[in-house]
């Protein structure tokens, strides 16, 4: 909580059965951004796999019609694709440091996923269509090496 921020009332249906929410995070190596003359902190964003629905009934915790954040129970390939296309790629375009224009080459950015079933393939048709229209940054999907505890590989 930031200084001067109002504390919102939070209520849970049960103290014992708190809902679990899955998140997708995008981070990168910290580095200087010579184009913008700032230091890139490596934080791109974190997003929940959840949807906002309006409460159907009144309760002691909230009024009918109050927006509630409901977790998505099944994370499917389509939901992961939507998260990458609608959240991660715009965050990369907005925040990721670029190569200087004098270098003559686009900045290379890898999205690394583990090999879980719902993750998208590196040759996913929708992903390829979205990233080919980006001019000064080249975004690729790179699967994590199988049976590897490494979170990232060094790409030069």
C-alpha cells in the first residue's frame, strides 16, 4: 500500500477456503536503455488468470452488481495465447529497451515458457501474425530446455 492510498474493504467467503488464482509474470534482465536514457528494471508485468463478473445476489460482504474478480479454473492454450497476445506483447512493446537505430538491427526478445501443455508453440499462427507487424523489436517464443532447472538461457 502506498502512502496516502485509501484502504479498501476486503471480504472473503471463508477464511479457510481462500480461492487460488494463477498469475502470468513477464520479467527480463535488467539493463540500461540507451534510447530512452533510463535504466530498465526488468519488470514487464504480472497478470491474473481471472475475470471480472458482477455479483448475482446481495450478501453481507457486498451488494448485488458489485464487480468481483473470479479465478479461471482451467487455464487452456487459448487463454495463455490471449494473455501473451493481449498483455505480454503490448508490455514488451511499451517497456522493453531497444537497440540504437544506428545498429541497423531490431532488438531480439525471447518469451521463454516451460513445456506445460497449455503453452503455445513457437510457430503458433496467431502469435506469428501479431509479431511480424512489429518494426524495431523481434519477439520469439523459446521453450525452456526439457528437464532443466534453469529459468533462462543466455541469448546473445
